[in-house]
């Protein structure tokens, strides 16, 4: 298991804290929890490997904008984790790997993270884990 750094962009504190604890138990390192665009951009400067991004945050439906900025400004890969998978836009953006529907177990998120972290490494990847819907160029 890698010690990949994961940024969690989620405005529901209990959901974010549970996700963070579960990922740390599975060997990931938290790059922090962001509840809005401003916090996400600040935490992105530390260089996480990947971000888990919800669509609806406390400052509105800013998840897609945050994803775009993470990919374009910081070259951070993105997985959307949302109860509203149909609301995901920018699915053709190269760093947006896919969407996971909430609620979901930690093992699914970990499997999706491992898959997403391998995208672009010029190796043949196995099929994505069940529950991860690939988007855009990752499909």
C-alpha cells in the first residue's frame, strides 16, 4: 500500500472525518479536509497525490470548479465522491478519473484510489473496481 496523500473536499464534517479515518487505517495520508473552494486551493498547494471531491459544498455546487482547478493548476488527480453523480461536469478533463456514488464503503474508495493513482502510469490497468464509473478520457 502506498502512502499516497489524499485531499478530501467534503463539507459534511462527520462524513469527511469518517472518510479520513478510514483511509488512514488503510495506509493513506490525509492532506486535509476542505469544505469550500478557498480551503481546497490552500490545501492543494501542499501537493496531494489525489483528491476526493463532492459536488455540493457549503459554498454551493463548487465541486466541479474545484476539480477543474485541482487538475489544471496543481496537476492533482480527482475522483468525485457524491450522492449526485449526474451533476458531475468536466468529465473530459484528463485528471478527472471517475465518480463514486455515496454512500460507499471505505474499501471501495481505497480500490478506486489505487486504480486512479495508476491511471497515466503507462501500464495496462485491470478493469476498474465495481462502483467506480470512469469519466471522460479515463474511460
